């Protein structure tokens, strides 16, 4: 009985090792250190010379691990570990969720044969056990020995117990690492938020976004592109050989391209291999673009409008998963906040500038009552305020109703002076007849556009904005602007055009009234002076205030002598 009891007890050395392994696994929370120690301790426990420990993510892919040969844990690549899992004994153990022992690796097809210098090629026998955690296979431990039939039932039993404890330890380390990652993530976002709150310049925020992002998501390069003038323009870059060469580069907003898809769908896109994915755009003068494999593109969304893209690049195929996409999207949201703040500030500045511009335009325009000078000042203010290629001002003839360009300025615009818009023809005529402003982003595609204007000035009109010149609900004319330098008319620019046109209506009406008054006065003076009869003008008290030439001759007194005398 005593002999039998002693024979069923495990050797003390194995119990001691198991106890030592348990204590070390219980206190170690660093995942990488834990993996190396599990592998090293089990190598020593069963006197193995090589082995591997693979850890899987939630999707069942190899995410971490450790590799040993010659009795020592060495540096490794994830691809090395993945090959071991996909084509080796580890894959069989994971699939069947049970341990396995191979007495002779040369005779078992489950063993992945390698060259001797690749790590475990020295193994002639092997043992493999799954690491279970929360009802799923969290990893797999494989050990090898150069001798055939090295591993026995006691070794497999010890490895199974260690694997159970290692599974729990791995789960704890992952939870701890996830919590640490969440804290680091929150800290990075707080750092970015502090930067955003301290400046209204996105150019100061974007580099911070890329820098902080690198601390939570590994990347080889990253960049931020913003929508500008109908294209995507690079405004920040990190990790490229020459970051400055990328800044200012533009890409088309094309839904068939990956960046275009991110913008149009307003959803992040992740690809395992950009080089093999339709829609990846190569850049001839950007060498990194040809080496980028895994890629994440996250939209910058402001007021439900995609205003840019955050790009994250890796030189490794399949480097990014759903968790990485969530993190990158969160950082893209922070970048979008910076854009939104800058846009709000710029909008307030533009509104203030618009008020100042209209105030200055009012001061300049009403300083003269000469119609020609008023028209010139209106056009000067329009050109300077809106930064357009050309501008013109057309007036409605009060008698015939013709709409004629009276003054024009800009590229070839002087040739437009005198051009008349026939009734029902031309965009300017439509504005005059309807009394409503109009913006035409593509003049060539608008049937109302009068192509003779381009023929006259020898230039092409791409975009056109017109505003009616009104006075007391009567259309006096139309203010036209052509081809904004930025490519499109912004809403605030159209508002300024309408404001200047409204100001022009009042100024032109006053100048025309003054001109009519001056003409009437001149007609009266001519009739008064040239009359054949002597004429005296007096006030209500009978005091002479003026006399014509005939009165001077008839009375024999000069006009100055007659003024102030009583008529009776």
C-alpha cells in the first residue's frame, strides 16, 4: 500500500516547478513579459529545447506570442508565429481543443517541418496544449525536444495544468493591458483637447493629433487631408521620409478612390493590403505610397459634412483591426473639432470683416454724387472685396428698358462696356427681370448664359454671380462678378455682393437724382439768362435776389447793384 501511494505521487521537483510557475504567473501583468516567462518556465519544467506560445485575438488571429529555440526565448515576428499556427501542430490542437503529444515529428503530418536555423527544426518530439480562458481558446503552447519520444504522460499533465493557469494569467494581463490602454487613450485625447482649447489654428492641432495617435496605434506614417477648393489637400504629415513634401499635395475627391469613399460615405475604411485594393492611388514622387500595405481612413465630420480624412499607414499587411479603426476614428473626431472651432472663428471673422467692408464701401461710394464716379467706386469695391477675375455693372434704361453694361473691370472686361442684354436673354437679364440674386457655378452649362460676353473679352467664364441693384423696389441695374480666384463663390461672398448691390442702388439713385437736379438747374439758368425780356427775382418781402442780362441793360444797373434793393 505504501509503495503504491508513493508511486502515484508526482516527483517533488515538478511540484516545486509548478508552484514556482503558479506564483510567477499570478503576479505578472505585463503581457509580453508574461509570454516570455511562461515559455521559458515550461521549457525548463519539461526540459524542452524549443517551443512557441501563441496568443489569439477575439477574431482568432495570432496577435502576440513568444518563440524559443536552443533553450532560450528569442525575438520573433508575428508572421513566424502565424505560420506555426496555420500549418503546424498548434492549429490542430486549437481546432480540436485538446492537448497532443507527438513521439516522432518526422512521422506525424501535423508537425510543420522547418530548416534547422528557423527555430524548431531541431525538434524530434513535441507536446502541445491549448490555453483556455472564458470558454475559448486564448492561446496554444507547443514544446519540442531533439530526442524522439521525450514527452511522457506526466509532462503532458504538467503542461495542461500550467496551460490552465496561463490562460487565466493571459486573460488577466489582457484586461490589465486593456485598462492601461484605455487610460493612455483617454490621456492622449485630453492632451489634444487641451491643445484644441488653447488655439483656434488647426495647423497647431493636427501635428498633435498625429503625435498622440502614434502612442496608441502603431503606424509607419500618417497624414491629415482637408477639403479645399473641391479637392483634398494635405495639411499635416508624420512618419514620411520628407513630411514637408506631402504638405500642400492635393488629391481628387473621387468616390472610386479610397479617400473619396471615406468622404462620400462619411464612414471609416480599413484595408489589409492597399497595394492589392482597387482605389489606392499611387504617388509617383512619394516613395512611401508604393510600400504602404495596411491602411485606415477616417472621416473628419463637421455639422454632418465630411471636411477631411485622417490616414494611418502601415508597411505590414493586415496590421489593423476593428479596435484600431475605433481609435483612429476617435482621433479624427478630435481633429474635426479643431476644424469646427476654426470654421466658427473664421465665420465670425468673416462676418465682422463683411460689416467693416460694407461700412467702408458705404463711406467710399456715397462720397461722390457724380454718377460715373459712383459706378467706378462701386466696381472697385466689388473687385477688392470678392477677389474675382472681372466685374461689370449694367444699368436699366429708364425709357426703353434696355440693360446695358456701363462700366467693367478685370481681364478683358473693358470690351464689355456698351453690351446690351436683349429681353429674355442672358443671366444678368434674368436677374434684372426677376429682381433676385443668382449664382451660376458652371456658366457653360447654363442655357441662359450669353456666350457673346466671352467672345468680347477673350476669356472663359467659369462661375458667375449677379445681384440686382434696387432702389425703392425698382430695379436700376445688375452687378456682375466673374470667376472667383478660389474657384467657387462662398455663401458669405454672395451676401457681400448683395450688400454692395443694395448700397449701389441707394448711391446710384442719389447720384442720378442729383444729376437730374443739376440738369434742370442748368436748363433754368439758360432760360433765365437768355430771355429777351427783363426779369427780376425777389423774395416774399419784395427784395431783389437776382436779375438777368436784359434787366441789367434795361435798368442800367449791374446785377450786384440790384440785389438787395426793394422792388417798390
